[in-house]
């Protein structure tokens, strides 16, 4: 019985040490502007300038719509228009994003990253989707949706004279909850 009690205590102590997440500071918008300087963007503005900001450290403000349930290692934020989304990976001082952050406005400082989708990748992906569609396993509707997305990306690349399509995300280093 004594061994069981000691083991339970040790297990509880170890488990609590491994699950500590950095607690965010709460800051006013004025404090955030003062500490972040000129590199502070609303999400809509950041995405408009993202190509020039790749691999640069900036602060972005947005509202949390989702945090990864199991790991907390990423969250998704939206801008004022509620149409643009950015994935933020937990790096640096961020141990994870708590589910309680959903609905909060955050000021996240981190490095803007880019993922490029090449024409070759699209060709291979389209081939795989068409093979899946041919199986007639009930996934035809999903395949049509994917093929439509591929077509849209190809049209965008043609219209913009690019050989790739970029998506942007952020490696977050720290965040503050914005209080108005």
C-alpha cells in the first residue's frame, strides 16, 4: 500500500511537470503597439504583405478560432473580416495554445513562413485524386471538390504568372491576450 501511494505521488508530480504551458500575459493594445513597434499587423494586412515578410519576425493580431485539441501545438486565427485564416505553430516561449483561448484576440510575435505548392506537386496530386475518384467508393463528391481546388490554384498561378502557389503560416514565438 505504501509503495502504491509513493508511486502515485511520483507519477502525479512527473505528470504535472510535463504539462505546464507558458501562461500568456494580458496586455492592452497600447502596450502591444509600444513593445512591437512598426512590425505589428492585423491579420488581413499581414497576408496582403506576406510575400515580403517571409522569414521576418512580426507581430500579428487575430482572433483564435481553433486550437489543436490533443497537443495544443498550433492554433488558427482569423482577421476582422472573418474570412482570412492563419495557422500558428507553437515555438519559442509558447508551450502550447490552451482551448480556453478560443474567441480571444491575441497579439502573436513570430516568424512568417511560406509553403509553396509547385506545378509538379499539383500534377501528382491531381493524378492521385483522379485515381481515387475512379474507385467509385463514395468519395466522388470529395474528389470533385479537390479537383475544383486544383483547378482554382492552376488558374491563380496562370493569372499571376507564377510557377507556384504560396500559403503562409507563422512559427509563433510568444503571444499576449489583447484587452481593449
